[in-house]
């Protein structure tokens, strides 16, 4: 399998896909993923809440037909809940036999106080040695190719928990756990722990998976603990500061990470022969993002990363961000493929614009600084979103990796910068950074 993967992946990259290729390329011709026995037009998963009341249990299905159940639920006291999101014919999804242990991966996602976007995957465990900065190019090569090949596990029941509330999901025919739901209840803004465990009794086992999920206020200012009546600590709304609703959207390749996408051969070499500890960060960007993240006095996930790389490379990307001290935030990556619900591996513009529309609609009261690079379509993507959401896009910064001129039409209304320090000085003129903060960026170069 590995020689085939090597050939397909390398040819795809050099042929013009930059440092990105399709998940479909990691399977040999004729390979078919396990499919549900139900038709592809099957309805979306039903969502049910099981709520305990003393020794009696009641089950209510959230659907258009459950008005009476909704009425009963509204009159009951709020109690810990277990929710279920199950495909209509989950029991008919064939579970691939395997003697290997399983692995759950939870991807870094986001949500509002009421709606949480869960993204994860169940797969056969792939035992790899820990990544080391001293790893040889050959070791990195095989590891990176292994990461692109996924042995997914369909039909596996998984309990996903957030602050004491649990939603039960069932992996689809590609092993994916994908749901946007309100069943976790209401949560205060901040960075919270999300946990996933395989439901016992299925004949499979995997260690629990954990990740952080970013929750931001959708409409109002952030919450802070203040003294309430009787001396108790109660959440009270504060007057919004000018930084409180400011967010950052950042591309990764050639925006914060040296990828050299415009040079296909160099891009392939950097992707295949380096790891998250040896990949190069663009000088000063981590410091700049840390300063922007802390403008509101909190470290609460204000930076949102958006990339066209596949979910298969999530751990490599997370490792790069963490090892270079970038602020923790949600990371949007592609679910590569050509089927309905997949992200086309070659198409970037439609994919990124769709992700940005979802983000800005989730947080309509927030303004954003957009960061990208001139190597691909970031200027056009960001300009289009700025036209659609003029009140939410505060400024656009494009890292000049192509030697472009600011007078070019594609950079109209955009800050085209040749260094992180130049971007910091523009932010100072905008009143977002002070001289001392700009000096910190300069010291990081």
C-alpha cells in the first residue's frame, strides 16, 4: 500500500495541487468505503433527549411532530441530560471487522452559547513513535504518508461530553462524527474541554479522546464573574470594551507557516519530509497573535485558523501551532472527497468562503481581522466576504510571498505587508496595539 500512496500523493502534489491532494488518492483503484445500507437520501439523524425524573424515565424525540414532548420538557426542571444523534438505520451500518484497537480523534472546533459544532473520527489505531525534532527525513516521510491513510470505523457509538452533558453519536460510513447541535445546553463563553468515549458493549475499545472547544458569545458581550446578591459569585454582564468582540481569522500555509506553496517541488518537500517540530513558523506571527488574543484581557480562543489542508493532517497542524506557541483556537480543515458533504480537495475559494460565512453568521456581533497570503486566493476570498459582511470585517492583512505590488487591483482595500512587523505597525495606527506591543513583535523577529 505504501508505495502506491507515495506515487499517487507525490504525483498529485507536483501536478498542481500545491501541498494538498484528495483523500481519495490514498486508496487503491476499486476500493470502496463501507456504505450504509440505507439510501444516500436518508433523512438527517434524529435527535432525542433522555431525561431522568426520579425513578421514572421519559424519552422525547426532537422533531416537528413532538410538540407534546416539547411542552412536557419545557415544564420540567433542568437536569443533567444525555442526548442521542443516531442515523435512522444505524444498526444496519456494517462495522468493519478488525483485531486492532480503535482510536477516536476529536478535531478543534467551536460553537456559541447554545450551538456546538462537534467534529471527530473513529478509526483503527495507528501506532507511531512520538515525533522528535531529530527525526530523519525518511522517518517523517513515512509518518506523514501514514497520516494520510485512514482505516475508518463506521457504526461505532460514541459518547461525547461537555461540562457534564453527554451527546451520543454514531460514526458514519467514513468513521466521521459530525453534528451541530443544541443538545449540550447553554455554556458560558471560553475554552472548554470536550471528551469522547466509545460506548461499552460493542466489542471494541479505545482510550478516551479530549480536545478544547472554543465557545464565544453569539450576540452579546462576554461574561465575567462578579459579586451577586448575598455575596454569591454570579455571572454578570459587563459593559463591552472596544476589544471584547474582536476576533482573528488566519490562514496557515505561508501566512504563519513557511510552506512555499507557489513552488510546487519545495512545497512537497516541506510537507513530506518535515514534521510539526521542524516546520518553520513565519517570524513574529505567534507573538503578534498572542497580543491580539489578549487584547480583551482573556485567553479565550479569539483566533480561528482556516486551512485547505485535510483533517488527516490535523495532528501535524495542531503540533505545529502548539510547539510554536500560537494561541489555542478552533481549526477549520477540509474533509477531503468528492461526495456530497465532502470538501473538494482542489477547490479553495468556495470552501473558505463557506467556512467564513458560517463563522460570521455564528457570531454576528463580532468583528474580525483577516490574515492570509498572496500565494493563492486569500485576497479574493477575503474581499468577497468583506463585501457580504462589511460591518464584521475590520481589516484584511495579506503576507506578500509573491513580490506583488500594493497597487495591484487584487489588493484594493487590503494591507499588503512584507513582514510581521509591518502588520504590527499598521495595527498600532489602527489603535489596536501600542508601541510596547509593537516592540515585542520586533524582538520576536
